[in-house]
């Protein structure tokens, strides 16, 4: 019978769950996945996924009534087992309401609701921690996304409309984050430096469009053949993944595009401020770069990054100079060219 995975955490968490999906599909066949409406289109084309069940836990499906209704729907599928990487009470209760006989979760979740409990490793990358739910070894599977040919076509069309032809080099920039304190303030200055050597494409959702415009204005149109392009809000998530997959490199805050770049095989330079890559959400591959300001007593200030700096100075981001990030990008680009 088909297994069910329930993962309704943030978008980046869903991307980092794809290795677990692949491991389970190799063992039991493609799985069904309950996830957020935002994440559903991103993973519905994954070969490890049979079917995606969107769960709008903060919208139409919110509250006890929404949880109960979804539980009844899932019950009709007669799943044999459920894997619960998201350590929330809502997730545990949903699997119980669905009357799934085998419910596998982590020891630091809600073990009273589970029939099998796995120890969640305290150290390592989140990918490896999630693989422990299936008792798979570290690095057994890597994150992956699977844009369709139509997605690739849409990404290419946005680039061509901006004058970036197929095969041309460009650096993708992901400057947004739902957590205000994670936003590095110098992306405009960085883009103005990069555009002297390569085109720059800002990626993000509609909520990032104004920030993308600000970065493009800082470049003042670029120099020579290089261009600065704001693609925020012009592509779906899968199309954005396709665009990131075409980039020479992605420079990003600690946010979902970092994990999308990992899944698409694109080199990464990531900027960490209030959080640390040691939390398990940094770049996964050797050769990718995570930058941050060392020696600050206030860093890290939280697991996710607060909406704004609790002390008001935001030194964890403001003290990370554009020169440092630009140098890391050029070194990474040079290394890739030698490869």
C-alpha cells in the first residue's frame, strides 16, 4: 500500500524532505504527500511522489474542523504507514485521525501519538536528520526538484525577454526572506559590482518584486552586454527552480532559494546573519560557501531569525561587507570555470 508523508513546514523544509521521499519510494514505491498549497506545485512532479494533497492549515483548512475533515479524507485511502518529519501536534493528530496503523515520528515530536519512534540526530544537516526517520544513512539521497519542459521554457522566455540568451552566463540573486532579520542589506551594491562582469537576475515571489526593482535601480541598467533583471513574481516556484538551475551561481540569504539551488545543482554563496549554518540548514555540498560575521555575542539570536534585530543594530548582517561576498562569488565562479 502507498505510504503517506506529512510535511507542512516552510517551503525550504519541504525541499529538504525530498531525499526522504526518494528513500521511501525506493523502499515502498511512490508516496503520497500532504503539504502546504504553496509547496504542492513544487513537488508534484517529483518521481518519488504519487499524489500531493494540499493542506491549507492557515486558510480554508484551519482549525479543528479543517483538520478533522482532512483526516476523514485521508482515512478513505487506507494508508499502511505515515512518516511524520514535521514535529508538530497538528501533524501527529492528522495521522491519528486518518487511522493510519503505523505512524513513524521523531522522539522530540509527539511520541505519544506515534506507533514507532525514531531518534532525531542533534547534529548534522537537516537532510540527514530527516533521512533518519527512514533509518537511512547520511547522504544516501540528495535534495532534488524536477521542473517540466514547460517550466524550463517559461524560465528561458523570461531570460530571453530581458536579453539573456540561452546558454549565457548569469548570477541569480535571492534577496528576500519572510524573516526580516535574515535580509542582507547590500544586495544592490553587490549587484552593481557583479554586473560589470556578468548579468544578474533577481529571483523571488511577488512579495519580493519591490526589492528586485530596488536592486535593478542600484545597477542603473548595467554595463555593456551585462544586464540586471528583476524576475520576482514573473515565474511559478517550479519555473523559478528551472531558472536557478540555469544560473552560474546563486547568492542568497538563509531562505528557501538556497535549498532550491541545492536541489537543482547550482553552486551557492549564502549569507547567514541571525542564524548559523550549523543549525543544519546551510549549503549541503562541498564547494558551496556560507558567510557570516564571527565574534558577535548576540549571534545567533534565534533558530529562524526574528522579524527584526532584537538589539536594533543588525550587526550580524550590516558588518558583512559587500567586498567579502563579492570576493566569495568571484572565487566560486573562477573555480567553476576551471571545472
